[in-house]
C-alpha cells in the first residue's frame, strides 16, 4: 500500500515538472504590438460649415485659407464658384480660425481705375506709296521714316481696348489688312494677329498726368509666305516687351519683320475716370 502511494506521488511530481515550462512559456509571451492609429478623423470629431462668399472669388479665397486647416486626412476646404460658397470640414477650432479669416478677407475690392488703350498696326515698306494715316499718327510716321529707314507707311488696323489696373490679362485678336502680292495663293490669304497686355499699373507723376506701365505686351502674327504660285506656308512673327507710356503720348511698342517689310505696333493709353 505504501509503495502504491509513493508511485502516485512520483507521477504527480513528474506531471508538475512537465507543466512548469509550459506555464513559464505562456507567462513569457511578448505583449501584442498596438495597431498604429489611423490619422483619419471620424465624423464625430470633425464639424461641417458652409460659408457664403459675398465679395471675393471663392477659389482665390480658398487658396488663402488652405494653410489654416488641420491637414488631417479627411479635412476639406472646398470652394464653389457657382454658388459662391466655401465648404469646410475640420476640427471646431480650425473652423473658427477659418471663419474669422473669411470675415476679414471677404471685403469689397477697392475700385480700380479704368484704362483705355489705342492700338495701331502700321505696315512699313519701301515700295508703293504712303497710305492714308489718321492725323494723330502722321508725326509718328515721320519719326519712323528716319529711325527705321522705310519710306512708306500704311495702316493695317486699329483697335480700342478697355482694361483695369491690377493683375490679369487684356487680349484681342483679328485679321490684318495685309496682302503680300496678288498673283499667288499666299497673296490671297489673310494674315491674322493676336496680342495681350499683362499686369497693368498706373503711376501718378503729377496731378495733371500719369504713367501707364504693363509688365508685358505680347504681339503675335501669322503671315502667309509664298512657296510658289499655288503653295504657301504660314509663318509666325511677333515680339514681347514691357510697356511704359505717359498719358497722352504714342509709343512704338515693337516691330516684326516680313521679308522686306515690317509691322509696327503703336500704343497709347489714357485713364478713364
């Protein structure tokens, strides 16, 4: 009987010894690495607001506001030009900052003075005779005869263009009264032109006059050049330059050559009250 109890005791001790490493292994398991938090904010933390834009362009205003958002995934600053609104989805504190910025910047733009440009295109050549020029261009043509060396000047076209001071682009295009010969297919084709004036400013020099400045006057023209009796090629000519005009004066902005001729662009400007 004693031997049986001793065997039971030994068996229990052996089982306990086998179970100990398993328990230790279970106790030494590495803790699970926590899942990285997603930076997407739930709708419960974000708020929505729709702001009405009354004076400025919503897209331009949204560009100014873009740095005021939280930057978290799901945050939105969305402008709509048709409804003149800016929709914001973000933290309440960011929305409050954006609301204050809209209140400050959505103000009526200050009135900008108007500017009237008069653009004249002359064709300078040494063949034929002078065409009829407007009286206001006669003095300019006489000065061009000595400076450019051409004898004759004819008017290809004139336009009046309205613009405003400030950033932006004022542009125009048309068909020039220009024929390079009459016995070829090229001579029967029209010449087209386009031009634009960029970033116009007014600089007051005195109470009586002002200077009109433009960062860029760009003139381009497509001219049919004969390659034979029935063939021609369209060639592009033009120039680009800044402009400085005193109110009331006429300035030669630039010239572009066509074989033995030149197109001369004359510009004048006046402020419109």
